[in-house]
C-alpha cells in the first residue's frame, strides 16, 4: 500500500526524518532569502553612500545658489535701489547713494569671487553694475537687450554675451517692483566654479562620471570644466529602496554595452541636480563575504533545528494550543476561570492574564468609556496650548531681527505689544474671550510684524455689521493670530514680504451666525492643497506645509470642540490672487452681556 512504509516506522524515526526534511527545506529557503536580502543590502548601502556624497556636494552648491538668491531678493526690495530706478528725475546724491549701497552689498557678499556680472537696470537708461568685468564690453542701452529673455525666479545656464571669452555661467534674474509696478530687473551671473569647486574632493569610482543637470540638459563635470552632453542618458527604470530622501532618483543607464547605475539628487526649490554614474559591476565585490556567512548560518541551523523542534513541541506547542482553545472559549462568551492553563512559567503568566481578563472584561469596557471622555478633554487642552510655544518662538525671532537692524524706536513698541500678548496668554485658563479682546491681540501681533517687514504689510478692518458683535460674541482665545500668521508667512512673505490683510465681521442672514473673514492678497494656493488643509496632521502628505497645516487644523478643531461640528473654518484660495479664511461662530453672548 502507498506510503505504508511510513506507518511501519517508529514514532521516533518519523520525527527524526521529518525534522531533517523540514531542516533541508528551511535551509534552502533561508539561504535564498538571505542571499536576496544580502544582495539588496549591498545595493542599498552602495546607493546610500553615493546619495550621501551627492547630497554633501549638492548642499555646497545649494548654499551658493541660496546666497545668490538672497542677494537678488535684497536687490529687488532695497528702497534706495527702487527709488533710483523709479524716480522721474535723478540727482547726484541719489545716484551716489544707490551706487554705494549696491557696491557695499556686492563687496560684502560671500560669493563676490564667484560673481561674473551683477547689475540692476530699469531696462532703458539706468543701471548699476558689479562683477569680474576686466575683459567685458561696456554695458549700455545698446548692449542691455542681450541680457533679456531669461525667466525670472529660475536658474539658467548661458554664456555672458559681453565677456570676450564668453564663459558659461549660471544666470538668475529677478523683477524689481515698487508699489506693485515693475520698475526694472536685476541680473546675476555666477561662475560655474560654484559647481565644479564643490566637486574638488569628490571621490569618484573607477569608470564613474559626475554630471550637473539643469532642467533636462546635462553637463559633465571634468575638473574645473563643464561640457554639455548633446544627448541625454539612455535611462531605464530601476527600483531602489532605503534611500535617505524620497526625492533621490536611481535609474539604469547603458554605456558601451555595459550597465551603469545613475543616482540623481535634486536641489531643493530649483529644477537642478547632480547625477553620478558608476558601473553596476562594483556591487558584486562584496557578495562573497555574505555567501560565507549564509553558509555558516545554514550549518548552524542544521545542528540546532532537531533539538529545537522537540523542545518547542513540549514547552510551547501544546501549551499554546491550550491557550488558543481558552481564547476561543472567551470569544464565544465563556468567561469562567480555567486553572489548567496557569503553568509555572511565562506561558502560565499569560494563562493567568487571560483568566484575569475574562473575569474583569466588563470593568475594562466601562473604564474604556471613561478614558475616552478624558482623552477628548486632554486633547482639547493640548490643542489649546500647542499654539503658544510656536507663537512665542516666532515673536522672539521678530524682536531679535529688529534688534540687529534698528537701534531704538521700534523696539520699545514691539516689546510693549509682546508684553500684552504674553500677559493675555498666561493671565487665565479661560477658554473663550470676547471678539473685541481677540481683535486687540491681533492688533498687537500685527504691530510686531509690521516692524519686522518695515511697514510693508497692513491690516484693515474693512467692515463690521454691528459693533455690538465685537463686545458680545465669544471666540476661543488665540483664534485670529494663527490665521494672521499663516497669511503673513505663507501668503505675503513668498511674494516679497508686502501686502495687506482685510478683516470683515458679518452676521449670516440664514441663522444669525457670526462670520469673521480674513483675506490676504498673497500668493494663494492650488485647490488640491486647500482641500487637505483641515485634515488631521498625521494624514497630511506634504511635510513642508506642516506649520500652516497644524495651525489651521488646531483652530478648526478648537472651534468645533467649543461650539459643535457646524462651526469652524472655511478656506478659499486662488493662486496668484490670495486666500480667504472664514470663521463661523454662534452669536453667543458673554455671561451678563
């Protein structure tokens, strides 16, 4: 009869042969898995090492580009330079002041030796220029059009049309606006040494190559020289895991019939990056060590598996089966105590725990309901206090910034406003205050921010249906300030740190609710970003928007905790136009009002 020989074998022999067969199968599977894991680990470690080196170089390049961008920001916002470009009639004093200001900032820049050309102009007859211009044709109204056509706010790679040798350089252009009118533009050309210099100590594997990428164009970095590739890399997809940054790209490239791996690291905020190629064969050199370790592990598994399985059967398998049977009884509603599962070991502790759980399950359910209520109260308190540290941090930064650039008048008013804000934060634990008190807090906050931005931001109460609303309507403390902070830092600051915020207080004709609308004329947001602003923080995908998201979600949840799910925030925004945030409040008067 088929397999009858198995039944004739003793139980001990069956266990022996069965254990050996099991060990053989497990050894094979473990060997394959370990080989796959080790190979993946080799690839991951190598790619992470290349990524780290590229990130170090990218950080150096990005620091130079950021310094250049800060220089452009200064040139496009400096009041003296804007007056020089925009006044109808020039005098010698203004021209001298503008030139000295422009020259001093250029000479104090860390990038002075890397700047090939730096000038501002109104586009016709006024311009100020600095840079390495020893062999340059003069910049005048006739040669100025040669520098037009570069996209503002982006990196470009071009030749300087006025230098005799026509060297390649990185070009950055920024518009200069005064009272929202374009009065000129600023041009900055950087020596490519900001890229090649960062690669001086870069360790390149044999047959490897390093490239600078701008847009879709590639330049090979060879010492101090950049040579443009006429064609891009013939790349195909490659799956890589364990990289430090999700923005790092890895793909396979074929060169001369040999496979290479390319690692690309992007520069934050710019359509540029660095790419390194290295032969895929370099990943194979470490495999032998892993193979030896895998073999030793399999041998150890063969030696220990038979004894381990027998011991597990007596000590774990049968007790676990008894515990499982007891759990099945509890799931069917049988909560009686079973002392047979209370052994004198750790599994016996589990058995005693199961008996204890069965005897106290109703009490645990009751305590769970009570804990849920306490959790909601604690969550509200945490939301209430979460605003304060972040706000105080930004306020202190503002005061420190003012202290470094101004030697008296504005600091006293800023400190006074900050003192009132601090007193309001700490004077009580009252959840709700009148809308009038909240507006006073908002006014103190804007006093500080107006000094920070040199008076370029304004707040205005555009409309109030009834002054009694401000006296009687209640609102959670620190509701308007986070909204104003978002309007300034994420609406007005990205467009240059100027603009206005309008406040309207109306009553809804449908149900009498109070509608407080705060509108800024900042950069705005796309619809897909607005749709997720009020989601809980742990579900937000964009980590770079965390501060804005936490502040708005915090305010929204505190309003709902205070007044119910029908109240809270509504957000409307349009890119390039601005953002409007509406707070819906019940017309709930303060006690005795």
